[in-house]
C-alpha cells in the first residue's frame, strides 16, 4: 500500500468515538452537534427534479458536466460576486461535492518531485492535510487564534516556506471558526501568490450562510483588481450547506482556466463525474435564491435563540458566518465528555480539528458546536445545558 497512508491522522469523529467509548450517556435522545451535516429540509423542487430525470440513470455522466449546469453556475457566480466575466466553457467544472474536489485538485496540482509545502489554516478541514500528504507535499500550518481574529497571521510565514509553497488553502467563512477574510486580506494573498508563484484555493462552501453581510469571495476580489483571468486562483462551492443537499454531492470549482484544463484531464481518469440527474437538479438549485434566504433565516433564529438563552452561561461568540460556534472552554475533551454524559449532546473537541505546532495547538480548549439541528431540537439543547451548567 501507499506508504503515505500511514502518515494520515485518524479522522476527528474516530477520535470522538474513542473519547466517548467508556461513557454511559444520560437517558435522553442523542442530539448530535458535532458534525456539519445540515438538517434543514432539502428543497422539494430539487427532489422533484431528480425524480423527473431518473431516465438519465442509463446515461454515463461527462466529467465536464452538461453545458446548462456550467452556464447556471456562471450566472450565479456573476451575480453573487459581481464578476464582469467568467467562462462557463473554460473556467468552471462541476464536481461530486467539494470534499472530493479539494482532495483531487491537490493530487493534480502538486509536483511530487518538488516535495513542496501546502499551506493551510490551523484548525482546518482535515481533507486539506490528507490531500497534501498523499500528494507528496508537506503541510504547513498557520495558527488561527483569537489574537489574530481566527484568520491566521500570513506575515509570520517565513519567506523560505512561501518559496517552496505549491498551494495555499484558505477557508472563508472558516470551518470551524466562522471567520471571514476581507478584501484587503485577499489582495495581500494574491500579491504573495504573484511574488512566489503558488496557487490559492479558496474553500467558500459556507459563503451563503451569513447574518448581516454576504462574505467576500476570492474571484470577487480578482474582478475588482482587474485580474479577469483569475491567475493562480480557484474557488470551491457546494450545494451541501447552501441548499441543504449534502447527500446530492454537488459542487463546483471555478477560476484559472490554465489550472482547470489539466485538472479536467485528471478528473476524466479519476472517474468522479456527477450523475446527470443530479446535474440537472443542481441547475434548479443554483437558479433559486428564495430557499437560500429561508435557510439563512432559520440559522439566524437559532443563533439568536442561543445568544439570548445561554449567553449568560457560556462565552458564546456569534461567528461572522457559517453555522458553527467555536466555543472557548477550560478543557475541550472534558467539556465534550460532560455534555455527552450529563445531557447526551455530542460536540467536537477543537484539538481534533487542529495540529500541534511550536506555538501550541490553537484548537485546544475550544469545542465546535454545529447548529444544524432543527429549532425544536435546539430548544432541547438549551434546556439540557441550562440544567447542567
């Protein structure tokens, strides 16, 4: 087997299962707040579209996707991020969920013989690290702490690291912190990319879950500075969080055509094309904003409820966007065990989403709480927490 497989860390939820293996939880229904799996209803019109297009089960999907889907994505990107132009033919690729694409893009990009760095936030989505390791690259972690607004200090990265960097991952809004990169920060990263020649991959899967102001995107900043070829810039978007469709595995990657052309060749061999009926259903999802606005309303209501009912008991900091609380606690593992044992509520210790560095582990003494449950379950969470806190 590939020797790099032995370098992979256990997935966070595997660690969580071990943490809870000796606990006899409270005699209450389990409420999982540990995994970012949306529980709001999927749009009925999307489900109907899949049903109406079952005939395509007899059709092999094309890796490039149907033109109508790429055109609908191009229209959505243009409207949402104020782009002057983006080519549905050359600058957009549908993917089978962004998790698959984040991983496979690294495999296609990294020159193994260079043994380069892949720079990423810490804490982070574990796919970034696994993809880097299995591509023959070395992960380099930028700690995202309260002191730097959970965005990381890019100025602290040594020049010798940037010189050997093939790819920089950013996640905005961040998982798990909910922090959002500003236009100025994106411009700084683009300037670093031009100076050192690395690619920026912006994971923007939570971009539509915002409270007051829509987050900025990487392509939006490219358009603003006249970088209309999106050189060395790619973004990843998904219907999973935006439209409550995690099981449909539908997303896209967009940006620099000179990167997407060889990546399409990789994907053709990889065989990860989205089923045609899901592509057609995705068109209807990208073309509709009403269900997305309703989704945001539901998340706003839940965060407002938690702030008003628990703000005096817990140091709740409402995120800039997304659906996670990144909650500071005295000890993340002990806090998670307490909630499981006394309230049968599952949350994720922050250290499981982070790596140890010379500056420490920035996830320690935080827990991630995903407000994905419906409002009725959230009310139960609040009542249980009131009883034990």
